[in-house]
C-alpha cells in the first residue's frame, strides 16, 4: 500500500534537513569516494583500455582504425570485459551513495564493505540481457551531459562538441538536437528511479525501469519542482561561500601577496566547489530514496552485511582528504608561479563567422581585424581538378543547392551565392582567398577535404598550387586523411603538415607529419607532452567557451582553433600583460564555479 505523499515543501525540507544533519558523514564518505573513483577507478579503466590497444597492435583507437578493432573476436571480448568493469565502478559508486542515504532514512548503518559486496552482487546479475538494457540506459545519457543520474565516470563522457556544433549549424539540425534532448530528458526523468531501485530491490533492471515509469506517472512536475528547489538552495549556498572566499582572497592579496595565503584559500574554494557538487548528487539520491520508500518501492535484502571498523574508515578518509588537498595545492602553486609565456597561436575557425559566412572573404577579413594569428579554411577539388574554398561536400546547407562539389566545375562554383546567419557572400576560389589573406597579412591553415573521387595526382595538384601561390613554406596544411597528409609531407617536406584527429583514445603513435589537431574531447596533457617530445606540435579545436580558452592558454598546446578569435585574443592579452599571480588563482576559482 502506498504511503501518504508529503507536500513538496515538506519533502524539500526533509531533504535539506537530512543533508545538513548528516553533512560530516557525507563529506567524509564523499572525499573517499571521489578519491577512489578518480585515482583508482580511472586508472584501472585506463590500464584496461591501454591493454586493449596493445592487443590490437595499434598505438590508439580512433575513427580511422575502428574497423580493425571490431574485426577481431578477441578485441570485441576485451571491449565487453571493459564495459563490465565500467558498470562495476558505476555500481560501486551508486551503491555506496545509495546505502549511505538509505541508512540515514531507515536508521540503519551500512558499511563500505556492505555496499561493495552488494555492488559486486548486482554486477553479477548483469551477465544476462539486462547488461544490454543498462548499457543502452547509460549511452542515452550521453546527449544530456550532466543531466540526471550521472556517475563520476559517466559525467566525463559526452558527445564531442565538434559533432554537436556541426549538426546545429543547420536549422533542421538545431531543431532536431533540441527535440532529441527534450525526448531523452523526458524519458530519463521517467526512468530516474532505475539505478537506486537496482540497488534497493531484488528486481532486474528492466523491471526497475518499469517501476520507475510507474512511480513518476502523473507526478513528473512534482519531481521536477522538488529537484529544482533543492538545487536552487544548494547553488545559492555554494555561490555565497565561494563568493566570500574569493572576496577574502582579493582583500588579503591587496595587503600581502603571499603564496601560502593564496594557496590555502584556493584549496578551500576548490573543496567547497567539490563538496557542493557532491551534495547536489547526494541530494538527488535522498529525494529518490525518500520518495521511493514513501511509495513502498524499496525492498532491499542485504546479502553481506559487514560491520564497519571506525578506525580504518577514519584512516582512509583522512588519506583521501590529504590527497585532495595536495592535488588542489599543487594546482594553486602552479597557477601562482605560472610564467606569462602563453604563445599559443589563435586560429579563427573558417574565419570569424559572427561577421560573415564561413570560409568567405568577409569572415577572413573579420578574423584578420581581430588579430587572429591564422585563419583555418577548407578546400575541395572540383570536377575539373581545381580548388575552391568550401567545407561541405554538398552545397545544400550554404548555397541552398542540392549538388555535390565533385560533380561541378570550377566556373560553376566560384561566385555562387552562399548564405548563413543573415549574411550573404559567394564561394571564393583558393587563389582569390589566398590573395585576400596576403592583402590582410594573415596566414592560413589550409584543411584539405578529399571527397574520395580525386585522381591519383591529387596531392601533386595541391603541392603545385601552393608553390605557384608562393605559400608552401608559410602556410600550414592539414587533413583528416592521414594517407593524403603523409604523402604531402613526403613529396613536399618544406610544408608544415598536420593530421586532424576527430576522436581518439590512446597516444598519437608517430606518423610522418609535423603537428596534430585534436578536438577537446580527445585532448590529454600527457599525450600532448609525449607528442612534443617527438617533435610534433599539438593544436586543439573547436574551443569557444571563455573558461575552455583560458584552460588551453594555460596548457602547452601550440594553437587554439576557435569560432571566437576576439574572445581568445582578449583572454591571451589579459594573461600575457595584465594577470597577477592572485588574479590567475581567482580566475581558476571562477572557472571552477562556472563548471
């Protein structure tokens, strides 16, 4: 029989009272949990993935060699084992959090060891079709970012920006993206009880999905209202505490510039931000466990209840706190002593498209006006073997003409009207674009876009054109096609060549190119350092948010490709000319708050 439903305001009050009355216990356990997932879980999974790459005989896993990976039965089995490991860590995390919360509600203590034992027990049940259901559940969370029930592991996964941004450049794509988000958000709100019920009942995952659907029937807006009210209260508290700390840091810095004070306040701010994020996750679990318990949906059988040893728990917790403090302290000291030497090239992606159609002369001129170091642009080969400036293989998006570039001649294409964001221009020839770039005194980063129907002399045509225009030693050239770019490097070693890598896990290997171009999702500091030690530069794309631009300006990348060269140049100017040690630390805190 369903218990009487509490009013929204009483449920919110219960959640907040539970959260703050058990705040020490939640903080203590959250510190260890973050330490465990970040420093144990991530490293185990990373090692397993490196093992898969080693078995494949490749240096990495990306779009180019994906077929090779999935053509081997051994590699497929290894991937399945890897997915089981991911599910194990997800369940360990949620099992600990859920039992911790359920214990405060049911007045029963559940030890860490109890939570771990039950998590392992739940994972064993996934050696069945239930594994597919749960995997699909996790995959459909990716388009939602950090919406809903996310793990420390899964919240690091998302659809790369270069995919979503490209889709949203068309009206149909933008509308489709919004509709997909709304539909998935609705379904995940309806299925939001699934994971807590998987831990707190003896039912299979499919059955828990059905139960969640039933629990949220006719009560969806009530759930949303409770989530929003709790989130607003927590956000206000987090903002207030962080604001006080940053104001204090700013005041102390005005009377003394002391690395110890700056580091201490930075660590405190980061810990506050970290724990407020944890509290938000715990608050959501409190809401779900409380509402599920009120509706008699909880039917938990503890398979292995093991008393917790307080002394061991305290030791582990203290170690986790020390680990977090050391990590944040090293970050603060690094930013405090950072030398103002950020020389990353700011590269305008297809020009500056806020003032013109992409890859147009107007966008080129706008990028040059903003002081971009390079302008990235795309070239395609026409039917009669000449180059025009265009990104898309089909003209439908920009020229509103459903024809492919490969099927049209140079004369048919050059001068053809193109439209975007209220601007109108024309398709320029490669020669016209280069002439304008020379006039504006801005260099180009030329991306070759082979459509697959080029002749055997494709690279020869390009090299000859670059030499004819006198830019073979001053412009950079890149392509997503490794064979094409390595061939150019071999035939014209004077050219600065780059390999565009849309999605990659693992190292770069050592292809015969001068630089790599990776998107944000695939970027890692260690692989970048390894590439630079081999003599390769690393560029990153497409970085548009101010905090992300700031992050890469603090990194060792050689170039940042962005749709907003104005913001990137302003951030770079601030870092190079105006930023003090304390300002850099304050910026780092503000970036963390935005995230």
